[in-house]
C-alpha cells in the first residue's frame, strides 16, 4: 500500500499551539462509517452521553519526562559544538536511547555535557558518553549517574519534549509542564504525551463514572519515534520503533469480563489501542503483558480487543493516520479529515479529538483491502 494514499493538505493555522481550557471543551468529531458515513460535531464533554453503561475507557498512565537535553560535545580539541538530545527509550538505570540533533558532530566514545548547574550540590554537570551510534541520528548514551539520581538530573536540566510542529513555532514554557501531562500520568517514561488523554478532567471523569463507564489503565512509554515521518514509498517497508508497555492481570480480567457482558472497549489514544492489540489473542481476550511492542496497524488489520477509539487528529503520511484508517476505513477518514479542516477543528497534540467507530464491513472481512495491493 502506497504511503501517499495517506497524504492530505493541512493549512498551518489548523495546528493548535495551546490547548483549550477546560480541556473537555475541545471539539469532538464522531465518525460512524457506513455507506454514507455519519459525521457528528460534538464536544469531548459529551462523552457520557455518547457512551453506554458498562463501556470501558482504557487510558495510558505513562508520564512525560523532561526528555529534551541541550548541551555540548567536550574532550575533542578546543571546539565544543552544541548538541541536543531527545531521550526516547530507557535501556537500564544509566543507559538511554536518544535522537541527536546534529548527530554528525558526534561519534562513538564522545562525551556530551548537559547543563552546568544542579540543585543537588554534588551533582555538578551531567555527562554522558556516546557508547553506540545507530541510523537516523539515533545513539545510545551511557550517563555518569544511575537510577533516581540520574532521573533527578534529567528533570533538572531537561525540557518538555513538545512535538516539532509546536516547538518550531514557539518555545516551551512553564504552562507546558501542566498542559502536556494527562490527569492519568503516573509512570515516568514517555517522551511524548498520550495526547487523547489530555482532554480529560476530574469533572468529566466523575460524570463518566456516574454514567456507569469504567476507566482502566495500561502503560505504554511513548518514544520519540512517534514523531518520525514515514519516508518509504510503500508502508510495508516502514519499521516501527519499539516501545515498552504493561497490562496488569487485573486490568486484563476486568476488560474481558466487561466485554463478555456486552460492554465496549474504548481505547483512549493510539498508545492504549496498540497496547491492547499487542496483548490480545485471536480469541479477542486481553492477556497480562509486559514487554516491547512495535505493532504497526494498517488497513487490512483485524482488530481483536478494541471496539471504539478516542483520538486526536494526526499528521499526514503518519503511522497514526494509517492506524485510524485501519479502524474506520481510509476513505471515511479522508472524508472526516476534510470535514474537520473545513469546519475549523484544531489538529495534533493540543488540538481537538474524534470518536471513531469501526468499519464493520472490514471487521467482518467483507471488503478489507490487501495492504500490499494499493
């Protein structure tokens, strides 16, 4: 399937640079596929009316860390060129995978120094050695500190890793520290927010609970690979970056029990959906899970665990737009996005949302396309 099938034109003014407040006032496009797809303009605050008692929302409780570090290369002559690292995957207590802006300036064995002051008096500067170089500007960094001390040093020196389409238009500020975390954030490890969860407030959660809609948590630590465009001509040649996810046995059992009683599983965001689909068997049952997932969901995929999806509006030619096209149909999503652009919906991380119903014809196998045939 050709990547350019997932392209569309987006006016720059449709990209949201700040969220609306309160967050549940974001607009919500309800998309119901069919012979004549139904598009319903609502707000996120309408979710209690759109969902049914017994439904389950599944959210990602990963917390965004201050993963963007600015520093310089030292120890190789008098020149100390500036570098910027975006951490994206923890390997162990002192090692991280990272993308380096200006990767040509560094080679294996180089030392990178981030910051020059620390609130922890003995900490001083934070150094990391480039222990390995990989493709596409990716490196493995071996830090001079370990465990909680390293976590604190990163928190002191790092900035919130806003997506490039926001960071290129304005600097990160203190407000982003609150705006770019969900109310569910608990487990440190993401370098990008699970943005569908940003729309929820305590007040909305209380109304959902009163409606009989349960909220269950999974964890997927979102990596910076989520920002990478699909550069290949055929999506079959694209390689996903692995991300670490967890589903507890308790959560799996609760979801399976709810579905057995007729409740629907509503994935809040692509990260929750990908975690559920990774952990589900062909029988549709969700299993306990802890490990990496690089699942790449494209049209033709048979969904096993997820019935509906709440998600933001995504980049053209992105793996995320491919995922929503797999759920609701490519033609339907192209039509929905044209409607959203025409009627002023706000796009991307700080933007509005859509509630997606599945294309039942594709789910039942009536007309699913061959991903390699288009």
